[in-house]
């Protein structure tokens, strides 16, 4: 399970600590108040978040990319006091000696680095806490990201952002853009303060929405609303520039990914030397005491889960040769037994055989499911009573343990028996681990992670520790409580049994208690229980099998592609220089502006607040769309550079050395709508919309003698819209096998289908998909390159021709407000806590979600049902085939090459029968030697 991540904004605390603490100096006269304050806060975070991965980020010297966009950015900031400047190097040195990762990236700000790391952590389903005093960071807050200010001891989640600022996190940047920032010299809109910014955002939404609805500003309730539209219009460029400046960049190119930024062993001698030099006497005393304590071998004792939380992580006793005696029973909140004798194990084995249901958990050597080996197993048959069987603890002085292979051989019939029901937390991982030892886990009836997820998918955390706190009001022992943290962290086989035993047994006990709490709640919501049992629990072993199989990748092809991309990037750069008639930095807005608008006299699309022609990306894209050569080259260079760094360079590093394949991890309990996500690598994000992206998919290949078959649902969300809305026009279009976009164009534009032009079909397609995702007329206008009024006319015509769709949307909004949730076709539920919010922006977002979620969620349910159906069919089909990937609405399989044609036809039929809708489900299947060819 992913560890939480704490990202520390060092620069934010630097100034605050300097001004908050009284002047302090060491004997040599060096100022030390900022050092004391910053390091104190970091040490507190280490203690408060002992189970987290900590990363410290500081601003680099010099200017950032924002200065290239706006030369006066932060121009009015006074120089740093020398008394503070001299403290920066010691702070950095201490942090490094503490073993913490420290990042200082030139050209960007600490906020941007933190934003990038936060999004990386979210992609791995990690909870993120950003320690900062900077209000700008509120824009990063979501279900996975929270803020803490250690100076004021305040914690802020999404609801806290709304309470403090009056707008939700997704609109913080709009709020900041409107107000501007005198400290950073962000212009904003003159005359707009906090109340006015809140009134605008709450009433109309984003900055873009506000400018699209200036005629509605006068009707808002804040003071000065009647004259505000004119001010906004006058300072539009400044507002848009301010939003760019205030937006945290979340795609900074980092040399190390978050997974590589791990803590190292603290340099105790180095810290002692620095603390002595700085005259931090209490810290010197603490370090010396910790060092003395670390060499004292612990005595054997009886420990409960509660007492083990306070045990020192440094008391691992890996250096003592004494044999420790372990009492068999641990008492406290539960009775936990460490099983060291065969007779005791036989007694527990008999209890497991006779239990209607038992909780099961493994303790292992690694979180990597392909590498993990079992260190011990735990189980519980009733709440409060559990056992841990250590099998491979190998620290010096570890007691004699039962033989691992013997115990697993005895457990194998029980674990492989479908009729013997088990419950666990995130059992897909345990399935992999047991498979590493030749055991095919079956009979998993319940998974508490998935029970929680189905009960409330909007809840941000479904890990055992969070669930125990929420549902049982119980604080579990964390892994870092017993293993330590960072580079010193022990693996489970190195942990003393007086700590490992209660921890492992507690896992099984709490899992059983959670199930006994969650399952009755699911049963009370009949449809939810069916979604859990019939979809999520059924698809879990299918995902485990796909993960284990993996996808074959041609690393040489990717390396070659990287070289081609690099050559093309160099060619594009040279060609850009040739077109410009000079060498210049392709990423410099100032140089670009001079070349594009002064030297080449290209049309100016926008101006900065200072009156200079804008070189923002949307301007470059607009110029490229108009065919100007240099902007075309610039946009191609940017896109290709991102593909290279994100895919062709990185994917080969993810290939498993043993299997030669990439083994992703699919996550069921992340997306609120029920869609699967994947990480390491993220298969859902591999591009397909350009030639270079398709070349990346060409590196996903079939093994010798096999082909890839890719089967994809056609227009599934539109078909679900037809089913849910019961609109006669849509139903007839799909039932007749028509091109639905052409049919929509014919209806909206009042022409025969045969006479629909390509532009009309494109517009109809934009409307069809735009309505599903809650697109406004403004968004449609922007996408089609037409006026907002014309776009609104299109939407009105659409609803006239498809009144059932309009009725569905209105009905769904009302049902969501009444019930507080919406449901998929199969009963999956998505709660909408903001549907009744007084905040207009939050309420409107919830309304858009209410319309879209049943379609996205139903599509997710259908692809999962298809996976289950296909997995059940394959063994009896007679085909030599196996599932290897699931991406959005697509399944990818390997099949013997001489069976590919027949298999594709049979697979198509299986998938089209995964659900019964009022319109036909249509699957398109392709065959190829690589993924691109098959897609």
C-alpha cells in the first residue's frame, strides 16, 4: 500500500521563521533563528508523519520562467536580508545530513516542483500533505492532497479551502488572478479584492467563464457588481496573464521521480558537529541520547498493539546474539498469538478449516508484487483474536521458526479451496505473493478496500489505517512504528517478533472487524452489494492475472525511437533557426516575441499588460493553425520533446529483467466513477492521436508465433446516453446502425444524412461528446472556432431534435439534489456532497458530474463485466489466448497467430454480450503484430 508523502515548502518557512523568532546567534556571530525555526518544523513533521516519505523543496537562486513571461514578476520584492541569506547554506547542509531528499531546481519555483511531485504521488494513489504557509498552494488541494501549516498548526483539505477562501481548490487560481498579488507583482484586476473575487468566481466560475459571461456580472450580489464588467473588460489581458503567473506548473522535468527521492541514513556525526557549531545544545543532547539508546539490546516483553507504537524503531536488536523468549499471547485491544510450534499451528489450521470465513494477510520482503517473498502469514477467525506465523525472520537472535515451505504446503489446499471463504485488505497483492510460492489463491469472498470503495467511492482513502480510524475509531500500528523509516527502514524479515507479531496479527484482526462493519452497510444498499460481489470481486483476479502476465515491449525499438525523436528535435531546432534567420532559445518568450512579431511581422493575437505581443502557448497554437511556419515548428518541437521524456526514454527502464515484460498495477479503488487506473507504467495515458504516439504503441509487441487482438467498444458513452435518456432519435440512430455523428448533424442542421458535410459532422461530434462532459456553449465555441452565440444555437437545436437528452439532464440534476447521489445502470453509486452547495461554482460542477458520472461509470462497469466474461470463457474456448491489457474501453489480448481471425470474431461476440442496453453494444476488433496495428 502506497506510503503517504509529505512535501515541505522550505522557502515558505524560511522567511516566516526568520521574522517569527527573536534574533539568535552562535558564538561566532552567525545568525541562527531561521535555521532553528526551519529545522524545528522539519523535525516536527518527521515525528508527526513517521510513516511518510518526506521531500524538502527550496527555491533556486535567480529568475524563473515566469520572468520570461512577465519581466516585472516579483520585481518589487526587497533584497533578502544578509542576516537571513547567511543561514540558507547551513539549513541545506543540515537537511542533507538528516538524510532527507532536498530539491532546488533552477528556472522554476519551489511551488512548481512541489506541484509536480504531488501529481506524481497522486498517480501512485498516495496521499499527499504539503507543508507550507503559501496560499497559492491551495490550488493543488484535492481528494489526495492537503495542506498543513506547522507555524500555525492548521490543516486544510478541500472543504477547508472553501471555508478559508470562499472558493473551491479548482478555482483558487482564478481567485488569485482576479485579485493579483502585490508581493509577487502579479497585476490582477484593479479594484478587485477578496470579496469581489469570491463573488465573481462563486457566481460565474472560472476566469474564462467570467469573461464569457460579462453581461451577467451586473446581476451578482457583491458591492460594485454593476460597474465591474467594464473594469474586467478593460483589464482582461492583465487578468489572463495573472492566471498564467499564478498557476503552479505541475510538469517540471525532474532528474529523479518521486519514487527515487527516498531518505538516506542520517549522518549523526555530521549533525552533531553542525549542532555544536550552531550552539543548538538541546539537539546535541537528544542526538547523543538516541545514539546511546540505539546500542542497548531490548529485553523480551509482552507487547500490545498500543505499546508497540511507542517502541523505538532503532531498538531492532539486530546486533544481539541472545535468544529471546516470546510469550504466545499478546493482550490489549486483541489477543494476538505468535505461532512458533507445530502443534499451535495445527490448532489454528483446524480453526481455519472450520471457520465460515477467516481474515488472511501476508507479510513480505517487498511491495513489488513480482519480487515479494513471504516472511510470515497472519489470520483471524473472530474479532479480537488473531495469530501470526513467522516463517522467515532472519535477524541475529531470531527464535526458531516453522519451516516456510512446510507451512505453505499445509495452507495450500485451504487457500486454493474455492469453498473456503476468505477476507483481506487489498487481496490482489496477496494473490501475487502467494503465486510467487506456487499457491493459486481462491475463495476470496470479500476485500475490505473494495467494500469501502463501493460504499463510498468519493471517500479519498481506502487503506486499512484510514478505514480503522473512520469505521472503528481505532488507531492501528503503522509499519514505520516498528520498522523505522527512510534508508534505515528495516524489511519485515529484520523486525523483532515482539514488534512484528502484534503488528501482523493486528492486520488480520482489523481486516475482519472492518468487514463485519462494512458488509452489513453494503447489504442494506442492495444494488451496491451486487456491484461489489458481481463486478469488483469478480474482476479482481482477472486484473491480477493480467498484471502477472504483463505486456511485451521491444526496448530496442523504443531506444531507436528515442534517437529518432532526438534527431528530429535537433532538426526542428535548426529549421526554426533557419526560418528565424538567427540562433535563438526556443523556450524564451522574449526572443520569440522579437523574432515572431518584429522580424517576421506575424499578426499579433494578444498583448501583455505592458503592451508587448504575447507569445503564450495558445497564441503560438493559433498562429500554427493559420499555417505560419515558425509557430508550426515550435509546437511540434514542444510536443515531441514531451513524448520523448515521458515515454520512449522511460518505458524501457520499466521492463522486468526476469520476464522481459512490463507489469503495470491496476487500481480499482481510485477513480470515483469506477474506472480503472494503472501505474508503473500508466497504460491509460499512452498517446494515440499523432504519428509519434502511435509509434510508441508499436513497441508493444506480440511474442513469436502470436498476434495481438485489440477489441474496443464503439461510442459506448453515447450508447449509454441513448439508453439512459430513452431519446427516440438517438435510439433509432443506433438501432439502425447509423453513423451517430452524421445522424446528429442531419438532425441539427436539417439536411439529409448523405448531404452532411465533414464540418457539420465534426460539429455534431463535438456537441455529442461535449454534452456528455458538461461542455458549455463557450467551450463548444472555442473547440469549433465559432462565436458563442452560434455555438449556443447549435446546442439549442440539438435539444430540440433530441428532447429526451434534455429531459434526462434535467431529471438527473433533480434526482441528484434530492438523493445526494447518482447511479450507473448497474447500481454503482457516486455521491455528490456539493450538489446542494450555496457556492454556485461548486454546485454547478456537481451538476455536471451528476450528468456525466452515470455514463462514465456505466462504461466502466461494462468493460469490467466484459473482462470477467472473457476470462471465464477463455479456458473453455479452445483458443490459445490471454488478456494482457485493459485501457479505457479496450481489451488487448495475445492469441496464437493462426487462430487470430476466428478469435477476434468470437471475442467481439463475447464483449457485445457483456450488457443488455436499449441499443446494440458494438465492438471493433483489430489484429496485428503490435498494439498500434491491432488498434
